[in-house]
C-alpha cells in the first residue's frame, strides 16, 4: 500500500468556464486549487467558447501559489472528446485534470497515456458520482500513479441512488470513497456544500467530512473557502499534541496526556503536520 500523498491541498474552488472574468479572482480567493469547469456549469451552446477561454487562461503563467485544474466533460461525450483533443494540442499544462463521472480505471489509464504522449505533467482527479463509479472506486483509485485524488460528487450520486443529498443518506458512499483513497494512497476530496448562504451548514458538513477522513473539500463560491480552510487546518494545540506524540513514539510505546502512543497514533500525528503545512518531525521533508 502506498502512503497517502502528504500535501496540503484543502480547498478546491469551481469556477464556470463561461466566466473568465472570475478566473483570477478564484486564484486569489485563498483556495488551494482553482478548478475551471467545462462540464455541469456550462450549457451545450457555450462549450466551445468556455473551452477556448479556459485553455487561453491556462496557457498563461500562474499568478500566485494557487494550483490550477480543469474539469473536462466526460470521455463518453463528444464535448469531452473535444475538450481532451484541444488540451492535448495546446500548450496549456494545468496542474490537475478532473474527469467527471469516472466509472472505470480504464478511463484514467487512457488519459494517462495521452497526457504522457503530449508531454504534460498534469495529474488526474477522478470524480466519483454514480453507483457504477462507487462500485469500482477501489480499482479507480489504483488505476495510475498519475492519479492525485478521488472527488465525491454528492449531487449526481444522490440522483443516481435515489437518495436525499443530506449527510446521512450519503454517508456510506462517502466512507467507501475514503477507504478506497486510503488503500491506494491518494487524496479524498469531499463534495461541495451547495447552499452558499448557509454558513452553519457548511461548517457542520466540513467538520463531518474531516471526521470521516476527507483531506480536502470542494467549494462553489469564494465565500466558502475560509470556512473550508479553517476546518482542514489543525489548531496550534493539535500541532503541539502531535509533536509530543511523535517525540514519545521514538521511544516506542508510551503515553502522552493520558493517551497511549503507538505507531497507529503516530501515523495520525504525522497527518496533522501535513494538514498544517509544516514539516513532519524526523522526516526531513514536508512530504
């Protein structure tokens, strides 16, 4: 089993490809990754123009530290084929390519080969948002070393299952995705919270996602980013506790503030340093 990628990527902000005026604003929002969307937020009549605008933006040097991603249309759609062809023929090299409705490891392996042939270092994110995708999520998570993360799609998943979009009805689907990510050593990203005016609901759902094991959460509005980042950034006292745990773990099994410390506890402590964006003590690296 691979170790989970130790990177601090907490928040992924979607921006419609039809709004190029918002691309730079999204990058400056505090999000760790800005996703330009060519799929659900773009009407069929606007697909070509959104594609052109997105690739033109991604051809330019990135401003700031925000990573850049592109959500293409599905590989089983003509718009998706056009998106992929245009990307491969362009000089754009986004940090991530998000594949919607991923239902097979083969989908990712096809993208891997084509990106490699084009000389692009772009990593992949697979959106799991159907019953078929969920049933194959373990194989999908292990499909290719180019895969960075699985992203849970709550809206489409609830529609496919005939379930409500609340936390409880989709808890099993989320838990299975998190377990698949842990098994393959890739990041688990939770779905966006869709009510942009419900700050309390966003806070609660993000807290539940963290408790379940998600390492990041997507967002659909810049106003959600601060809440997501805060929930996914350990507090100073948590970092101090993790430091004490790792110091004690060097000695073998021990006790810190009444808690038994062994390697399982130490593994969780290392994740806290990664989430905090700090070097892991004793590793010589922040990765």
